[in-house]
């Protein structure tokens, strides 16, 4: 269970509350990549048009964000995705410490004892930060009572929220120009990738494996939406007919019956899964994906974080589709 909790934490980018054997995987797999967005999400719905109005409009629209007059010089990030965003927009020099899962980019100042999984207010406060980025608001009030500004980088549900979150982090750190450049680059790259995808008349089906117990994602998740951009159909959607779980645990029988054209697995790092181990599972050698050698490993971090590297995620999916198409 401990291994699985750590894995689902990585898969969904930041913090989870419940243990991995939960009947409701939405509880155990929220935020890494993860809390599901709520009505109090700190994500902006649009980027302000006038730079001089951005701080005020963000403050009005986002109760979870404290906007400061002077840009922060000592940032602590307890969100792997937010850490990637900070460095990508040029705020890396302002970051003094990040949690033990924020190991990308390599220059991020990882503190092994600074837990993002079980955040400790005293440990964070010891760094004397003027801004803390969290993946969930569980300790937000405690930090603010100590006079520490907090930004809650909640899990994005679509690309617009990704872009808005990058812009917000740019605004509150004094790197709005860097954020604008990053968003423009991401949009251009994603548009080019999607335009190059040749979707067949009969869409291919896929199974995205989170762990060896066959937890997966539906198309309503951020991960699933990236796959949808590539024009492939998710077999897990049929397993969630009631729409109650974005992270259903599938059965061997269901997968064998669904017979996906492609299998993407994100449990190589956590659980030592390989193309060989998947192919050797009882009955799986008969699956179309296995017979055609269309089983692809996905980097769990890249495939679960909604930061700058989601472009790489989509590009990996494109490469797999080219292999399937024989190109």
C-alpha cells in the first residue's frame, strides 16, 4: 500500500489524501497529480488583458492567492508541477527549496526532508519563505497565520486552466513576461503536434495503465483529455458509465473483452512493469495491442503533470501513433 500511495502521488502530480487500496480511486489518485478541482479552485478562468490590472483582478477572482506588492525572493514549492512552471518562466532564482518529489528540473533545490505528501508547517516556515506554492489548501490557513503568502496550484482540468495557472504564477512572482512566452510556445507546439496527427476513419482504442492492479483514467481527466486531442478512444470510459470515478479500476476480463489497439503503461518506474511483464499476463498475449507490439512505456511524471512538459507527453503519444500506423 505504501508503494502504491507513493506511485499514485507521482502519477497525479502532487498530494493525495487517501490510501491506494481505496474503493474510490478518485480519492486515492487525486493530484499526482492530486486533488480534483473544486468550486474554490485557485485557477483563473482567463488571463487579464491589461498588465496594470492583473494583480487586482487576480486578487478579486482568486481567494486562495495573496498578491504582494514586492515580488517574492524566497519561494518554497510543495508542488512538482508548480516547481516545473516556476523554472520554465524564469523564476528559478527565486526558489529556495522544493519538496522531495520536485526533482525536475535538475537544478531545483530539492530538500529530502521537505515532504509534499505530508506537508509540515514548521519545516516549511524554517526556510522563512515569502511565498509558498501548494498543491492543495490543507495547510494554507496555518501558513497564512504565520504571515506567509500562499498560492494553491490546484490540478488543472484542461489546457485553458494550465495556461491560466502559468500566467498567475508569472504575475505573483514578477515573471509575467516569461509566463507569456512559455504559454505562447506551448500553444504553438501543441497546435503543430495535433495538426500532424493523422486520425484514422475508425479511431484506435487505448488503455492507459496507472499501476499493475489495473487502475486507469477516463477521458474526463487531464491525462485522458490529452489522449483525446490525439484522436484515440479510451476503453476506460465504458467502465465508468455512471460517471462516478475518473480513475476506475478495470478488471482483467474487461480489458480482454475491450481488446485495445494500444496500451500505454505508466508503472515502469514505480512497479517494474515492462512490455514483457505486461505481455506475459494471463490471456494478454491475445490482445491486439500485444500481438502487434503496440505497448508503450510512458514516463509517469511527464504523463501526469500539467506543466510545461505536457508537450512532451503529447509528442510521445504522437510517436506511438506513428509506430502503430507504420510510419
